[in-house]
């Protein structure tokens, strides 16, 4: 459609005038009538099925673009998506100013809806607590928000307690993590990231709805991050304790070996004295006392008996000695987390609940029958002693098993991202039930269990009947059942003819090059052959450089020849030819 003051080329007007049989000058008068343009535009819209962009369209596409604008903030992308939608629905594209106004109002509306969704139902007390995060922490040089951001990294008991303290502070704010579900994931992550990256001074200057929404997103993100950081530090702390126990166990083993050598020399001297006394019909006791000393001999026997105990060098025994360190944070750790899991870890979860209750009530002894099904064979000699259960070993076994189960994903924690339930990655059950109710599920198999089993049973019966028939006739491919023995022919690499034709067609599209040009290109790019020749001829200083370069190329040619030889023999073997015959034939061709 021509613009209001736009004139087409003279040649175009003359060409159309000749076809219509009119004077080309008539177009000047024709275009001067303003109603003509509007009438023709209306006729074109009616003929092609287009509609104009009116106020109703403005409101409609603002509502359509609002949820998109919550995730995509770039105006240019929003304009592109809007134009594509307008073209798809055959709506005339409005002016640039109208598009800019629509996108601007849509972005503002999307942000207001996002803020309202996150702060809906927020009490004045909760809002005031959120604003307190921007204030300075008493007796500290940082704010409450800065204190929450500064997470200790070294795995230590005091650092685990520091993380738990931050986690408790965040939970006391009373912000429900389910508020995150009221907005899209991308919008929530954007708000939380903006709040945690923006300086507190700029956050304070924001409008109240935006500031509160950003703080809500940041608090929910911090709770998840603190949960993961605490559990991860618990994992690292137990791992470091285990490694320290292993090192101490190894050191004690070496020390025991040295002590055994000392006592072994004493006992060897005593035994030698007894042998010599017997051969000379002397008193063995007197001989031991004279050669070694009776008290030293008795002391060596006692020490050797104590060193002969195998459990003295076990890693878990060293780990049990570090129980007071774990006891420093274990009560707070079990109080702040609620561990969940499936049936396989139900006994472990009961043990965790029991230990948490004992910490809370101040009990010192375990009940008569605590949960023990989760205790492995390696821990049993330390947990069960003289018909009783050692509490320290029991608790350490529980925490060790908890660490293993957390890493395996068998145990999960609410409001955690790293240790969350595997079911959260799947389609939610309500959504799945809605999909089932609305129609067949979008899967390629039968979803009704009885029909699925019946179809599988029918297909299996049919295949078994086919195999039995072929076996009776001796026509099973690559299978021999004669004389009651099952013989299966080795599989061969068979390329379908269609694939070979496609391969040949693809190779035909490639440009043909000379092998010498290829060798020179490879030599110039990699220089591997040149360096190999230099090393080979380093002792001969008078050797011409061009000859050394030629020898390098010769080495490359020889290598390619060997590779080609291997390729030819491999194809021959895959094709069923005898290896030795093909080998001799190829060698003969090479020699010729």
C-alpha cells in the first residue's frame, strides 16, 4: 500500500495505464482524493481477511504479552514476538509509537503483577521484618542481609552452627516458600538475583512494592541456599573426619609395627635363651632372667597381647573418639532439618527421630530396642558390645549412614535444591491426573495396564510360535539346533546397501585432491614430520635441510601406507575373506 504522499515510478504508472487503456496523467487526479486511499485499504483488508489494530486489540495483546514480559524483559524481543503474533492473526501493524506504548505498559503491568503475587497476604509485621534486613546488624560492621550472604566455607563444627544460626534467622521471618510457586521460575530467579546483587542503598531507595517483592524472593532463595550449604558442609565435615581418622589409624599402625619389632626382639632373645638352656640341660627360667630379665620379658608379653588386638587399628574406633566434635552441632542440626525418604531408609529415619528426641529431652541412654536394621556389618562390632549398644558408636553410625543416603538421593530435605526429592523433577500428580482425565496421555505405549499386558502377551506368543516354526525347519538365521546343541554364528559388520549408496554419494560431492598436496598441507600445518626428521638427523650437521624435510614427508607417506594396508585388510576380514590370503595379496600388490 502506497503512502499518503508516495508516488510510484513513472514507468510503472505508464505500464499499468497501457493495460487499462487510460491516460497516465489521470493517476495524479486519482491520488488527490483522500477517500480513495481509505476505501481501497478497506477493500484490501476485506479481501485478504485483515483487521485493524483498535483499542480492543490493544487491551487483548497487552493481556497476552503480560505473562511473557514477566520472563523476558528485553523490549526488542517483546516487539518481535508481538509483531509475529499480529501477522499470524492478520492484524495490521500499528505505528511505532503505539507499539512502544503497548510494550512499555505491558512491562509495567507485568512487574506490578509480579510484585503483587509475591507480596500478597504479607502482614505488616512480616514487611517490617523484611525491611529490617537492610539495617545494620548490632555490634557488627555489616547489615543483616550482608551477614546472611557471608557464608563460611571451611568444614568445621562452629561453621555448621553458624550456618544453622543464619537458617533459623531466615525461617523466623515467616516467609512461606510456597510464594515462589505463584510466579514463574525465571521471574523469581531474576528478582532474587537482582536483590542479592544490588547494593543495599539502592534497594532501600526502591518503591515499597518492588522492594518487598525483591526481599521476599531473596529470603526464599537464601533459605534454600543456606539449607544446601549446611548439608554440604555436614557432608564435607564427616568426610574430613573420616580422612583424619584414616591417617591416625595408619600412623598408629606404623607405631604398632615399631613397638612390635621392639617386643619381638625381646621375645626372640628369650626364646633363644630357652632353646640354649634346654640343649645344655640348664634352667630355662634362669636363662631367660639372665639373658633378658624376667620383668622385661613379662612386660613384652603383656604389650604383645594388647597389640595383637585387631580393633586397635580400625578407622571407626578413631572416628568414635571424635564424637564430642559432632555432639557440638548434632542437636541443632537435627532440630532444624526434617529428613524424608522412602521405605528403604525408614529405619534410618526412625533412628534420626529417636536421637533428636533424646537431645531435646536430655536423655543419656538409648531405649531397649532402638532401630538397628540400617547398621552395616562394619559398624556392628563397635555398636553392639557385651549385649548392649554403645550410644556414641550408634550416633556416629547414624550420621555416617545419613551422609551416604543424602549423597545417593535416598534421603531428601524440604526447601533444598541440591538434596530435594526426585519426584519434584517429574510431572506433579495433580497435573498428571488432569492429563489422564482430559484424554490419552502423550506417550507411545498403551496406558491401560490390562490392555498393555495383553498386547505384550500376544506379541510374545506370536514371536515364540514363529521361532519354534523356524527352528523345526532349520531356518533360524545364524542359529543351529542340530543334535540338541545351540550354536550361534558370530555377528558380522554388515552395512545396508542404502547406507553404502549414501556414503558414495556423499564422497562424490567432495573435491578431489592429490595425495601429494594433502601431504604438503598436513606437513605445513602440523610440522610433525619435520620435527621428527630434525630429531633423526640432529647428529649430522651437514645433512641438507631439504633432504631432512623429504625424509619427514617420506615418514608420513609410510604411515599413510600402513594405515591404508590395515584398512584394506579390515574390509577384507569384515567381508568374509580369509585373512592370510588377503594379507598375502595386499603385500604382493605393495611390492609390485
